[in-house]
C-alpha cells in the first residue's frame, strides 16, 4: 500500500519504505539539533557554576585571586561555547575580538595603578552597559524583537544607557576632573528624572509590537537620565554609586540575554545584578544612606559648613618622625587607619615594615578598616593584602570602634572623611550620619597627610585641630620611611 503526499500541483506517492527512510532522517536531524542545543546549554551550566564559585571565592581575601580566576575561566568557557555552537557570523571577526580584548585586558592589568582602580571599575560598568545596548539594537534592526523580546530590548536600552552615562560621570568624579568633580543639579531635576523613567518604561512597552521604532529615542532619553541621576551625587558617596552601577550593568546583560535567548547571559547578568544590589545595600548601611536615595540620585545633605580657617586657625599641632618614634616607645596598642592617601603614596609595604618593628617590641598592632575607605569597596583590604598584612589584623569598623578608648596611638595615614567627627555632630554636613572610625577617642592621634586639604567630601576635619591630635605633614611613603628609620635608631 502506497502513502500519498499531497502538493499544490497534484499528488505523488512513495512506498512505506521510502516514507520510513524520510522520517528516520528527519528524526536524526531533530536529535542532532537537540543534541547541539543540549551541549550548548550544558556548557552554559558549567560556566554558570564557575561564576558562582568565583563570586564565592571573592568573599574572602585569601581566596579572592582564585575566585577571580574561576570567574574568568567561566567566562572564557561561555565564549567558547557560543563560538563552537555556530552562534557567530564571522570567525575572523570573532578571533580578532578575542585577541584585541585579551591584549587590552593584559595591558590594563599591567599598567593600571591601584589608585585608579575605582574609576576603572566605573568604566567597566559603563562598557558593560553600552555593550548590552548594542546587542539589543542589533536585534531591533533585524526586526526580530516582538512581544517579550521587544519589551526586554526596551529595558536593555533603558538600563544599559543609564549605566553608560552614569558610569562615565562617576569615573569623571573619581578622576577629579574639574567639570565633574563638584555635584550639580537644577530646580525640578527629580521631577524630570521621574518623567524620563516613566517615558522610557512606556516606550519599552510600546516595543512589544515588534516595530522597534521607539528604541533609539528611548536610548537617548536613558542616556540623559543616567547623567541626571549621578550628577547631584558628591565624591564621598561614589563607592555606593559604583556598587549600584555594577548592579545595573548586570541587569542590562540579563535583559539582553532575554532579547537574544541566551541562557548564559541571563545567568551571568542575574548574578552580577543580584550581587551588586547586595553590595549596594551593605554600602548604604555602612554610610547610613537609604537605597531609595541612591536610586533617585540625591544622597548628600545640604547646608552651610565651617571653612578651614574657622576649624584650624591656631589649633594645629605639627610633629616630626623623631617625636612620633619617641611617642611610640613603650606603648602597648597601636591602631593604623589607612585611607586613600596611603594608596596614592603606595606606602603599604612601609606600613607593614612599621608594624613589624612595633610588634618586635611587643606592641599589639591592628588596622581599622572603614567599609568605604579609599574610593571603592574593599580598596584598603586589597592594598594591605599586597603587603602581606595578616587578615586577622584587619578589623572592621563595628569591631574596632568600641576599642579606640583603649588605644595608645592611632596612626591615620591619608584618611580624611572616614575619620571626620562632623558626621556625628553636624546634620547639615555632606557626610552627615555616615558612620566613622572613632579615632578621636584614642589617647593620641597621629595624622600623616601632605597638607590640610579636604577629603573627597570637600569639608574641613575638626579631628586635625583636636587636643589629642598631632599632624605629621609630608608624602605618606617618605614620612613612614623616616618614622621606620627613627624607630630603628631608638
């Protein structure tokens, strides 16, 4: 008995054996495609496991390097899975991208200074955001975005564009470029921000029809929104902003994954977005800020602040390395408080040498670490880890603060805002309410600083004029070298 196959021009018949062969070939093709898809998804799953292990490893300084390596390997695996599964237009272009990207990464790793790391992270966030926007734009131009994919493309354009301009502005503030350093705003800016958000979300919804004509207008609005959200925020709050922008870049990658139906992009973006939000929440608590204030771009208190002459006039007591060496003779407990100035001076190894000398004399040495010391989360931890400072000597703010009253000498190296007592005493200060290290409670405070110039918040520090404070002016590294030499002579 024959099987009839109907067509527009009539009928044709084939035998059952021929029909079976056709069906068998079709089944084999389906299995082959399914197998390819399964292998790709399996590769993505393995890459995701490496991402998770990498994040877990980076939660502790001792395992941070290994965690970073695991995460990098996971990303390399994900890229290779994409390439071998045929999801690439041109192999030469793909290989060129790998070579250029790898060369750029090696160059940055070898040339970037520790003091430049925060602005580099900000730029990475921005590049991640704009890369997601370009992925969504390519799908919109192909006309393949409709329904959920169209809405996801709109969200990618919104989040990625906000991340891009916001990160560029944050990097400019961290670089202290004159045009970006000071916060700026204008009347009605919050209302305009709200209107831009509503308009962008509406345009994202409109993209569900698949036409995509709204996408590029949406991107322009979002680029403006990103600048307006970050512009009112001052430098003292940049660590929180960086953490939030990092989360945004992950969310943009996750939504881009929905646009192109790529599982590993969804997973990786979700991990970055979630971990960034967790970190932002931790940083907000550390600075006594509301996460809502971060989201809406207004974090600083406003009001008149005392000028430097009012705070310092006739009250500053300068000292020398020899005098500090004599002061340290016979003490029992010293707390070292590192700040951004330590990173600028690259003095972490000399600090370690100073601590070794004190410990050899029976002195207990600890390090008071503020969560936002430096200009990004964990900045001081990484810096001191370079000098092999034992991790158990690094004390978090909540642990070290109650013990400052039992501290003989607190040595502040390049820190300013994180030890400024006006955070507790002046509700109109830009750092009002921010938890600080209570070094002023120590028996004696020695502040190593180039000058009386303000910190990133731009306000004077009454600690420098306190009765128990001595100022040791000079380059942080050279001053510490002199102090080490003086201690050896004693």
